[in-house]
C-alpha cells in the first residue's frame, strides 16, 4: 500500500512499514494515503470494517488480526423529541469501538514482527489492545489509572496482558508508560497513527449505512479524540474520493468536570490548558491534556462544528434514560447522549437533517459504577 508517515511538526516523513510511533523531533505522526472505495469490491465482502481494505494502509497480502468486527447496527432512537441515528459501537468484541483501532494497529504490529508492546489507557483502549494482542500472540503491558473500573481491569488481565495500576491522574499513567515506551513498542491509541486508521472506518460505515451519504452532524464524546479524529479522517477521505459532497459537522462533547478542549473553544484559544482535576462519571474521556488537542480543535473548526460540556447530573440522567430503553451503555457513553440533548436544546436543527451519534462502550464493563450512580440518586 502506498502511503507515508508524516510529521506535522517538522515536515519529516517516513515509509509506512517503519516501527516509529513518533517523529524524531518528538511530534506525533499522521498517515497519508490515497484512500479508495471500489464499490463492487466493498459490497462483495462481509459486512465489517475490513471491507474498506483499499482505504486502510495495510497491504493486501498482510494477514489480518480480526474477529470479523464492525458494521455495527445504526438504530433510530428518539432523544429529546427527535430521531437520532445511534451507531451501536458498544457491540464490539471487547465492548467498545476501540476495537477498530486495535484491529488495524495490532495487524500492523504483527506485520512489523514486533513481539512486545505497551499501552496506557483509562480502560477501553487497554482492553481492546489486550484482546487483539492475545489473538495475535503478542505480549502486552497495559498501564491504567488505579481508579479504573474493575470490569475493565479484569478484562485486561483475563486476556493475559500485564496490568500496571498507577496511582494519581490519567496523566500520571501516561508519564509512567513513557519509560516503558523507550524499551517496547508504544501501541498508543493517542500517539500511534495506525490506531486512527482503524477508527476512521466508523465514518465509512455511517456513510454506507446511510446510502453513501454523509449525515449533517455527528455528535461524539471527546477526550483524546480517537473517535472524533478518526471520524474526521474518514469523512475527509470520502469527500476527497468524491463520494460525499460535504463534511458533517463534528460536535464534540466533554464532561464539564474535565473540559480542556471545550474551554479553549469557548475562549477561542488554540493553546489548550490542562483542566482542573475533578472526578467525572465519564472516566473514558477524562483527559486533562489531550496530545492531539490542536488537531481536534482544527477538525471541529473545519467542519463548522462545536464543543459543548455536560454536567454530572446530566450524564446520570442520560444513562438512566438509555437504560430504561434497554440500552446498557457505560457512563462515558451517556455523556455523549447528554451532549446530544444539549446540542438539540441550544441549536435549531431542521427536521430533515440527519444526526448521528454513538453508544461508545458497553455497560457490562462498568456494572459496579452504574449501580452506584443510579443508587445514589434513588
Ligand atoms: C475512548 C472512549 C471515548 C472517546 O475517547 P477519546 O479519548 O476521545 O478517544 C468515548 N467513549 C468511550 C466509552 C471510550 O472508551
Ligand atoms: Zn517531526
């Protein structure tokens, strides 16, 4: 597959098949490829994320690390009095859309002949990496904040990954993993550009499921931006290929208790300041200093999108609301739904406009936390 690893910081570029997870200058890398969407080939393959092979920078002969994941259902659900299309991204093998990134990244890691990786995560990315590494026979060390939900920790350990619980904030965990990343390959869902080459398939599926059209707006929770940036890349490639005629507006949702991006957006600043350290139910997006923060703001600006925040009571309420409809999602995903409600309250959205959002993670991962959230209120 043609393509390059590009550095936006110093302008350097590297061949795709090199084991660099960051540039020599220290900046993160991005992948540039000419994505193609041969309709007949796509339709001849099983419904799954790998049916878009010509848009994923993995050579045609490379064996895939896959469970046949993707092509999650997109259901019309009534939220705040209108119909919203909700992609069921909690229905992945490890219980979150992070499997999209893990499938592509671990395929590339295996292809490069790497046998031992490290990753840090607030839970779901670690669970996804542990799952795909188990399948590929790759050793995997996962660093997590000590406060991570038990279900996710059990999942990581059950997959045979080594678990390192780091006291303190999510950033303390990121610092701890950096030392290990000097020795082992850093399979990071924030640094590693191959991860985003997986999450971008979300956009391809949304487009195909809507009859090869783009929605008007896509509303996503955002911390490090692994889904939002993936969606931006995916829709941009569909646009470049002439399949869609405009990009959907990307609407980012943050927990008010940890909202460095939304704060920068409101203050019209490009320098993102670490947010105060406060607990949030939305553990999956509690990122105080997002590595790709500027890139996220730029993606939202480019699509005429916006960023908004949701409070803890709003997250709890949306969790209860979705559960009472039979959707067992994790609290971080409820933050997205609270964001959908707020977006609809604050904006006039014409009836014929298509809104897409996601259930990003499964409730089964966070049973204890959900019980405590709903109990406290009862
Ligand atoms: C990872 C994740 C998100 C998005 O988080 P980013 O930090 O922006 O990648 C949203 N919901 C869930 C459940 C997640 O695991
Ligand atoms: Zn560089």
